[in-house]
């Protein structure tokens, strides 16, 4: 199965568009997942399934949300070779609220959907991420102006997550819960 997935990934790399996660960012995220033993991933924004397929090589379960039917169909078609990927046609904001209600937890979450919704996605991702999990946020350099206008960086600062923006071609933030996060949570309860 892995060779079939790798072949499909190579095909998608040949058809690469600006909508795909860069190979550089993909490799960084995959390395974080391997090093931190992250097995269950939620992806916001399937596009053509490229990143879901990459994660499927190392994760036990990949759930990918796509709001646009055409992209959902393309991702579903491309990812049908991987039994551990579930592509869901849904508004990520609404679906994530349902996941919160069900108390679902993920080892990793990739935010790579509509960048005007990044603040909402981040807010909803926090209760869905395990205490030892990571949130990856793509395109933080290439879309910095738009993200600033929509208040994403302010939301990130207020989240009390620890984070590092990696200066990759398009930018990638890696965020996670630390003592700073838990201290802020405890102080807000008092």
C-alpha cells in the first residue's frame, strides 16, 4: 500500500499548484509527527489530498475536511488508495464544533483552509488537540498581511499556546500547549 501512496504523491507533486503544502513544510510536519509519535491528525482544507496522503504514511488516522465539493471529490478520488484517510465534505467551523461536543482529540491538527477563517480554526483546534499534540498552521509568511487583517496573529498570541514560526518559503507555525498555556488557563478560572 505504501508504494501506491508514494506513487500518487509523486503524481500530485508533478501537478503541484500554489494550493498544495510545499514539500519543505510537508517534510517539517512529517518529521514533527514522527519525532513526537503523533498518530491521529485532523486536516482543515483537503484540496487535492496531497498532504493527507503524506500524513497517511505515518499516521494511523487522517481526517481531512473540505468545504468545496469539487475539491472534496478530487481529494476523495486521490485518497481512496489509503484506508486510513477519511475525507469529509463539511464546513470546518461547524464540523470542529461537533468534534468538540463529542470530546474528540487529535495528536496533530493542520490548519490550511480558508485563511480568512484561521482565527476561528485555531480557537476551535485548541480543545481538540491532546495535551501532547501540535497544531501546524501553513502559509503564515505568504499570507501574513491577510492573516494580520483578520486578527489571526492576535488570536494566536491570546491563545497562550507556545509557538514558533518557521521561516520557510510560505511560512509554517508549529504551536503546542506548555506550562504557559496551563498557567493562563488556571489563572482565568480564578
